[in-house]
């Protein structure tokens, strides 16, 4: 199947043959597994000292004293060791040996990436994800390789407007909200919205030109992963491919 290739001004400048990866079966269950695998791989192991709260001489007095039979420190009556005592051990301490990473087979991971790439060409899935696509001319949206060398945010803004995706950048900018709950004081004050993804064959400066736009990510086609294509495990991200990226896709993720 062929699709139109658009210039920086939003005009049709040619066409390109889509690789068969865009015909992959839609598997939201595998895409979710692959994204969760990436997310859990970032978790840093943490845990308590196994002896915390247990370095004490506390021992129970036994029965017949008219007091609770909790362990009490020697030469005193203060309770120790037990979870409800000040300075006692934790009831359910974090253990460093806990396995957080949910692993996934390589074939499943590649299948998930192929499926997520195919989902970017499905207009209904992209719209269902919440993207503003009223002015987007085609799915997938393929652009000339000139986009890869744009280094100024001012220039990329005009290009995004010509291609009809700037509405989604504005949506991402307006979607920045202050988080509810304790996370505000723990280094994650804001919740941000994901906007368009720009996939290039070779980054010649577009990462500099696009990084100042809210929600926009730039990635080389070789570094595509399930989380970039389906943030939050939800497939169908609005994606812009350069012509060279489309041509390289045919030999990847087999």
C-alpha cells in the first residue's frame, strides 16, 4: 500500500510504499505487557536492614505480673523488638530481594512493537487516545526527510501547523495539571500529557527543534519501543514518520 509524502508546507510531494509492518495484527494485551516490562525495569531495588529494630536486649517477663507479655528491655520496663513498640522492627519491611521487573520474551517484545506501529496508522485508535487529529491529512503521516535537519522551535511550530498536528501540541500544553495527593511533595508535582511522536531515520537536529514543544518526543527508528508508541499502555499515539524512517522500518523488529 502506498501513502502520500508531505513537504514542510503540508503539500503532497510524492508517495512511498508502506512496509508490511503496518499490516501487523493489533494485540493490545502484548503491547501492555511490553510497556509494563519497560516501566518495571526502571524500578530501583530498595529494602530495610534485616536487623533493624532487632538489636535489643528485650525479653518478655512472662505471665503473672499483671502487665502485657510484650518483650521489655533489660533494666527497665520499656517495650522493644515488636512492631507496636517505639524503636521496634517493622511489621512488613521492604525486602531488597523482591523482583519488580516483569520480563517479556524477545519475540513477544518485537511483536508488541510491530503491533504498536500498526496501531499508529489506525485513525480510530489515534482519535480514541484523545489526540486532536481534525486537520491531519493521512495516517500514517509521512514527511520529507528535510524535517530531520530542522533545529529551531520556531520553524518546527510552523511545520506542525502546516501538517495539522499543532492542535495536538496545544492540547498537550494545556493538559499540564498539578497532581493530586502526596506526590506533589515528592518530586512529581505535575501530570503531563503526551503529544505527537516524531520518528526519524537520522536525527540531524530535529531533537533540538522539537524538544521545547509540550508532549513532543523525537526518536530514531532503530530506538523505537512499546512505551514511546503506546504511553501508559494505550496504543494509537499520533506519530509522524520521515520518509527514510519508513524505508528503514521494513528491516526492523522481525
